[in-house]
C-alpha cells in the first residue's frame, strides 16, 4: 500500500526554490530512490530525494531534504517558482 505526506509551499526563497512545510523528521525512513515521487500542484513531478550535494544536471527539478530543514524543491541552475509558475500556497505531496 502506497504511503504519502501532504504539505504546502510556505515560501519561495531568493533562488526561486519552493520551501515546503514537510519536515525532515516526517521523511525518516522514506527511500531516497526513484520509488519516491514528489508532486507539486498535482502537475509537476520529480523522483527521488536528494541532499544539497547532488550531481543532477541543469534544469532538473529535484526534491532536497537536509538535516533540520524542510523539504525544498529546487530547479538546478534556475528558479523553480518561475519555471513552474508555482507560488506560496501550492500543494505538495510526497508518495512512496
């Protein structure tokens, strides 16, 4: 049976990253593989959970989780907010 966590974009930072209210401790034990999918506004998807030391190519949407932070959606080398047209209040769901 699939599991999920629902959250919201609570802030767009100066780099255009989408900061959510999904805390790191909510994702303990969730696989960081492509089995885990993050969906923004029921439209934009990315697979896997990464830390800030990722090696993903430019213009790749990734979900980043770091110790003592909340889940952040990042578009490598660009603004996720601008490219996706997503702002504060957008829904976010992590499924695995």
